[in-house]
């Protein structure tokens, strides 16, 4: 009987004794070469999945089979072939697809229709062209229109799905270009493969031959089996023992060896999977925190191209940010606190710094740093107790693609009759980022002792007069005469005595 375990250790196999599969393979090849019974060769296999699908919702094949089973394509004037209405989408007779249930559709005067349909990528690989010219009854897309719109600017998709889809999409595009229907042979200008949201598995350690579980910090003192537990049972790494015991009948009478009165689990970052009990249900997160918090936390986890581990504890920070944003607009006791006062230079600087950063980050799909900038901006405005409409409404427009629900709510609350989706993107004005004041470090004999704030356009005489009368400077001069006053514009001041 063959052993299919590749990590098994071979025995009674002469020169392969003690080897596993990976170690044995090159030795076998070497022996065959020495005996001139074979040579090493690399074989490549191309994955070629079947084009037909046994389901209802794909495009139907315009094929009819005659009494002898010969396939004939429908003439062009019989196209497009449309799917029939079905009462049920269950499998058809003899293991066929759902279309086989529609006998009035499948049975024709000339033969039996094909009941399989095309796969998703049959249409999804090139339907973006139809969006350019959706009302055209003569062609799928007028060449002049496709030349105007040209390629898709950005394609975003998961790497596993996108590889297969891109292969077919490029093939469709190149064929249509060769036939003269479009004027470009690459469908997409830019590709972004988004990373996977990974699961954060929780591990428990059961002492072998018992139903006693030992905390992670003590497991090396025992011989244990490593098992998975539900991620939802844990607050961080600390496990809720009551929920664990109620989880499965076999754990009802489990006992635990704790460290500092807690059971601490082990952890692994892995692909989310039901069998690893590390799946986070988005519906649960939305019910607890709201859709905006969930959306923004996924963006905040890290760069879009990288895989990131989910950590439910981290979502609290994003939720606090949105509550702080709400308090800029409304107070629990006073209600709406927006006012129409003119913003001061510091508030305008905070706003336009945010506009610039969000504009740049969005163009680069750096969504995690964009969320970080929103948090910084809201913190700074909260410190200034800014409730000014001229600052907060542009901030809402910036934030609306990231957190659409709360932004729409606050937009309506601020008295706007139309949706925030109709509001124009705020214009960045560089003048608001120009510094009006400079905080100069002041040194006495080369050692910094204090800092003094001056207007950007202050003259040397004005600065010298203020510095030499400053109490901290006078203290460290110790009554000694001034030997030299050094002023480096925009950088530093040094008093030499």
C-alpha cells in the first residue's frame, strides 16, 4: 500500500532509509542518472479549466444538437439567445444544469439546445467596453467612443482571482484589437492587487491524555497537544473559559492551569478559515460598530497591496475617531454646535494640510495613511474647539468616500438640502500652509536655553530687542556684556557673552 504522506520517513528502502519525500527525490534522480536509466526533466502543466458551467446565470451557448448529437451554431439573426424564465434553479435531470428543466426552451424543431452556460469570465473579461456605449443597438461599442474613453485606468482585484481574469481579459482585448473593433491591445493601464485580510488564530494547549488545558506561558512544562479555539472567545489573548467550556460537549468538564489567574492563548496569523475558527463576520462588526467604522478600519490596517492580520481590538480606535468627529458638529446637551464664524489662520492651515494629504494619498491608493491624516486633523480641530462650518463642511466632503454614512448624516444635520455626494471637492490653497510665525530656539554661548516666537517678517533689530529683554536670556547672561548677537533667519538665535 502506497504511503502518500510526504513528511513520512522512509524505511526498508536501502539508500533512501531515513529520508522524507523531499530528501529522497533528488537521490532517486541521481541513481537513475548513474544507471543511465533516466535523466532529470522539468514538465510544465498549463491549467485549462472547462469553459462551460452547469448553472443558469451565465450566457447560454447558441448551440443546437440534432438527433445524431451533432452540434450546430445558431445563425446570427437568431442572436442574442436569451435565457428563459425558470421557476426553480435546482439541477436538471441526469445531473444537467438548471436549464435542462425548461423543456419548452431546450426542445426545438431542429434539435436540443445546449443547457450548459458560459463562465463568468466570458462576459466579465470585456463588458467594461459596453459601459462606454450602452445604448448602441448596432455594435457592442462604437470604435470612436472606445478610442475616446480608451483603457480602464485602474483595475483592483485580489491576486488569486485577478490572475485568471486578467489572462482572459487581455486575450479578449487583443483579439478585438486585431479584428479592428477597438484601438488598444491592453485592457488596463494600472493593476493593483489588494492584500488579503488574514485571520488571527487562537491556540489552546491540552495536556496529553487529559482534559486539562495549560496557559501558553506554562505549556513548555508539559507534553501538550495544540488545538484551535474560537477567536471570538478571546479578549486579546485572554480566553473566556466559560464560553470555551460551553462550546463543545467534550470541554464541559475541562480544567485549566492558569498564569496570574488568566488563561492566555497562543496565536498564529493565518488565512481566515472556518476550520481554524478565526473568521470575523463583517455583519457582527457592523452591528457593533457601524459600517463606517468597519470600512475605515479595513483601510487603516495597512498598505492596500499587503496582507494584513485582523485584530478586533484595533477597531476601537477608529470608532473613537468617528465619535470625536461627531462631537465637532453636535453636543449631547446643546445639539448642533456649528457656527458661521470666520476660521483663523491656524484652523485654515489644518484644513488645507488635510486637503493636500488626502488628495495625494487617494491618488496613490495610500488609504491607510489617509485615515491617519483624518485622525490627526480631527484631533487638532478638537484641541482648538473648532465648530466652524467653513472648516468642518470641507472636512466632511473629504471624508465622505471613506465614511459615507456618518458624513451624509452630519451634512444633513448642518442644514444642507442636497446630498454630500453633490458637493464639489474642496480646493487646496497653498497660501494657507505658508508659516506666519517662527519659533526660534535661543542659545546662550551655544547652549539652547529657551524659545521665542516671532513673525516671519520680523527684522533683526526687532528680534534682537525682544531677545535681550527676555527674562530667561537675562538670567543666563548673568549681567555679562553682549559680545555678539547671531541671527540665522528662520533657524536659530545665539547670544554670545
